[in-house]
């Protein structure tokens, strides 16, 4: 009987050969040059550590601020008045001449003190009239060498 090509290609061993070839590359052995001697950080990991430290410090500062006692003292600015150069109160008397020059006396609602304001042609009135005695008014003024000159009078 003659042998066919098929018969000649039969396996001789029962052991199956792997289809995957082994790498011909040598595995790199770590030498003293390539081995890292300490913790090597990349730029990205340094940023992450810095952010984490900043968050922790921020939380500690926040906790420290929240732990302080809450003793609030009401601060009275500007001698207890509404603003630095403003007084809100009741008009007690008005003496204004024909040219708009004169005085307005205002008793402050906050301190109870009576202020004398000098008016002139540059004094501006909101509600275009002079105030009457008994009106509520907020007077903005300029301190000119001890004289309180009214610049704007808002009548309410």
C-alpha cells in the first residue's frame, strides 16, 4: 500500500504544540543603575499629593474657625449714626431764607442728638421742597471746619 501525503503529516507525539511563540526578546534584569533607590514621583502624582495636602489644611483651618466662640458685639460705627456723613431723624426746626440759605435742625433717631445743618444754594432736596418741622429726613452732609453743611436732604 502506498503512503499518501496525508499520512506523512500525522503527528508523532500526543503532546500538542502551542500556537503562541515564545518571545525572542530577553527579559531585562534590574541592575543597580535601573533600580529605583527611593520613591520616585511623577509630576502628576506630585500635583495630586499637593492638592490633597491643601484640602486637608483647608479643612483644619475651617474647623479651627468654627470652633471659636460666637461672641458677637454689635459695633456702632460713626457715633451710632446711619453712615459716615449721614443722619436720619426728625426735623425739629427749619430756618431757610429766600435764597435757600439757612439752617435745619434734625434730631437723630439712633442717638437722640440734635444736629444743626447749614443749607445753601448747593443743597439738593429729594421731593423738591424744603422740609417742614416734624418731617422725617435723611441728611447727607460735609464737615467744613466744624460747620455741618447739608449737601443732600431726602425727605421721607
